[in-house]
C-alpha cells in the first residue's frame, strides 16, 4: 500500500507533463547532424530557435517533446555548423573592388594584364583605371614590372594597380605626376622603386598611399551597393560574421547606419584605422557595440608583405642581400597608440609578417601587458616568427590571428625569400596554437578567396586547391579538423570578445548557422572543396 501511495504522485506528474502544452517557437530544425562546437564538441540532432536565438539543443525527441513551430525544417541528415566567422578580412574593400577594380588575380603574364586593363577601361570608363591582384611571382620573369607599357597604353588616364597582398602598387606616370612623386621622393615606411634613376611606377607600402589618396572618393550609393554585394557573396559561402581590418570613421558610420535601417545584416567587427578622427571619436566613450556592429579594436601595420619584400626580417632576404624589408613606423608611434588603447580598454591588432616585425611588436605589447592578461591583443598574420619568440605570445597572452590560405599561396616561393632554416618557423600554426591554446583564422579576402571552406582545407591539408604539394606543406603545423572548425567559429568569436554571443550552437546565443551537404569532420580532403553551402541563417532568418 505504501508503494502505491509513493508511486501515485510520480505517475500523476508524468501524465500532467505529457499533457502540458508545448512552447511555440519560431523555428525547429530536426534530423540534422549538428556540430555545436561547444566546449565538449557535442553533436546534436535538433534545435529550437526563438527571437533570433538558439533556445534549446538536443535530440529529435527532446526538442519535439517540448517545442512546436509553424516552421519545422527536416534536414534529412544534412550537416549544420555555427555560422562561419572570418577573423581577418577586408569586407568593405572587397565590395569596393567588385565595383571599381579590374580583377588581375591569377594572371600569369604582363601581356594578359594589359589586355584585361584595356577591356576594363572600355567597359567601366571613369577618371581612373583601377585594378587589383597582380602578382609578379606568377610571371615568367618573377620581377617587379615597370610602367613603360602602361604609359604607352594609357597616357592620359591615371592607372593604379594594387598587388595581390595590398602592400605594393603599380602606377603609370600620369598617376605619379598627380601625386607629385619623383625620383627623389622619400617616405617613411615606404619606397619608390627606381630603374636607371627614374621611378618604375612600383610603390611599396606607405609610398602607395601617395597615389591612392588622389583617387576621388566614391559616392555613398556606390559604397552601399558595394557593402550589400559583399554581404550577399559572404552569405553564399556560409559567413555570418566578418572582422573588417582597418576602416575609416565614415565607413564605420555608414555600416552602422545601414545596419540600423536593416539594409545591411552582416555582423561586423570593425577594426578602426589609427587616425586622429577615429581615436577622438571612439576612445573617449569606450567600445561601441550594437547587435551587429562592434568597434573595440585599433588596427596597426608594423611591416609589409613577404611577396613584395616589405616584410621586416631580422636578417637579410635570402634572395635580396642587403634588404631586410620595412618597418612602417618607429617604436614611439606604436607605443603612443598602444598606451591610448590600453588606457581606454581597447584591443590592439597589428599586422606583422616578418620575424623582425613580430619580435618588435611583441616587445612593445609586453611593455603594457607585462604578463598574463585577458586583453586579447592580437598579431595579425604572424607568418614568420623566430624560434626564440614563440614563447612571447604565451608570456603576454597575445593572440596570433592566422590566415591558413596564405601558407598555401606562398609556399612555392616563400623559401626563396627566407631560406631553408627560416621557413621552418613560418606559417607555424600548431606552434602558435600551443602558446595560448586557441587562435582565430580568416581569409584576408580579397587577398585570398572569401570561402571559409578553403580556409578549412588549407588548415588541415596544407595544400592548394590543385592538391599540391601531394604530401602537404610542413604538415607538422597542420591543424586538426576540430581545431580548424573552432578557428573559424568559436575561436574567431573569442578573438573579438564575442564568445558568449556567437560562434557555437548553444542556448542563448545568436541563431547563426550554416547547412552543408558534407561532414567536414569525416570527409576526404577533396570532399572539403566539393562541399556545398545549402543554407545560411543569421539571427534565425534565412539569408541564403
């Protein structure tokens, strides 16, 4: 009798529970393979979304028992990941390139570039002829060009062509004339290349800005179209968040305005240029954060790029004796900016390619950070690090922000620049990962392709999209698949102090997710490149 009395309340509770109404939610996903990317890397089957956030995650039975919705998506075994996050790119610049610039990427000889430029000018017209993406390492001669043919073909139209890495420009004499550049022009952190005592038209690092600053500003309408086009292309490859590195105040304000009008949906972590205008506007009131926009980082440049020999090295370039590259500014400049950022609780992110630049900035950071901390100051690229300096990342809790496709783009010529010993500590992602236990990953588009799947592939296979080299490039530094996925989701969110908001499929976080036809954790390497994005969802809304 006592047993019956004890069981009765339990049975009654179960019956009442079965009859209790289910909660109405905005969306339910069932029958999926859901990589939550939580701390334990749990795989779920189903989740519920309400008010733009994940409400619950679990099995089909668990979610179906508690929730109901007018929108139930049966994915029939398709694979769901958190919305991909690009931790380092140039979102606005990519959009503007699509609007104004001839695409010169991948062109294997100068003659084809001249033809492409003529076609672009005939089609687009305009006061300037702009292009981006040339790379002399792809040409038979592998040498920087001069501007003789540009002058002959385009005598009256200024020409400005950005190298693939964004750290050198190739200009005709008309453009040099407008900028007042002559054989005697000198600029800190930059170089005007000469041949037979005359400018060749190639400008490295800060020198290129002398011409760029002469280009008329685009209209707001064109900028808006550029941002929306960039957004649509990003959604199509599964990106729901981007970190846009180095923006002017007017661009950040335009992004904010468009987001508030719901004309721009992409989540953007906007790193500001260190202009007086930006610093005066943002530092006085602290980080600016809305649901879709975050401004809490100052972007600096310590050096240039390896491909244009502007990366600052501790010893001479192996293929250019007497040349160690360029530091963009002297130590007091960086120290002043870092002090302002530290006092205002802003993050600092500094472009460092060469081992000289990495050591230089790590030591400057150390003056302010002193030891372990949670400031999350970043070094962007961290491509070449002296073996003695890896430990400085750990000592000062500095976060290396990597772009895995740079390794597979540079690998066929980087050893020529660095030699057989220095190349061993270049693109050393496992070594960098070991310092703090996590790192963010990005593409640096438009320098590389915008697809995060290519970032994932380069991270784990260390090959280019042609599958070369067959054995992979310095495979001891390849990321595991779990590490690679974390690097473009939760670790990328963490790099911007947003890990409680996005980056994983967990209750309370923004309902940003992407549906693929491929299990990236278990497919063959080639399967990663063949994977298709079926759907991209941001804040619970289908955007692709």
